[in-house]
C-alpha cells in the first residue's frame, strides 16, 4: 500500500491543529505597546523638548502657558542706571553669650 504525501503528513500531526502566529492576545499587547510608545513620544514633543530648547537658549520656560519668555532687566522699565549700584555691607552679627 502506497501512502500519499498528504496522508503521511496527516499521520505526523494527528490531533494538532495549525496555530496562528499572532493571536488576539499578541495583537492586543502589540497595539497597547504602540499606543503607549506613541503617547510618550507625543508628550516629549509637546512638553519636554520645547522646554529644553528654551532653557538651552537662556530664556525662561513658562510651564503653565507653554511659552518661551525672554527675561527683561528692570532698568529698562525704570530708566535707572544700576551699574553704579553697590549694596550696603552686611551688619556684623551680635556676639553670642557664653554658656
């Protein structure tokens, strides 16, 4: 009796069905991973990278309004010249009583 190739193959895998490589669980985990990764990259693009660029440029980052602001010296508003300003020396500390 001659056995066909299909019959021989069927004999090797009796009762074992062909399984899918990607099951629903695998696809769910993969979709969740892609969604979380995209969310993290989006967060970096919207919040972190602009703040880093702003601070590297020497400006101030306003986290509430997401703005990069340039500090303005007070002398521009008041018109005073602060180059000759010298702070007063600190007062000496009073002596501590001996114990």
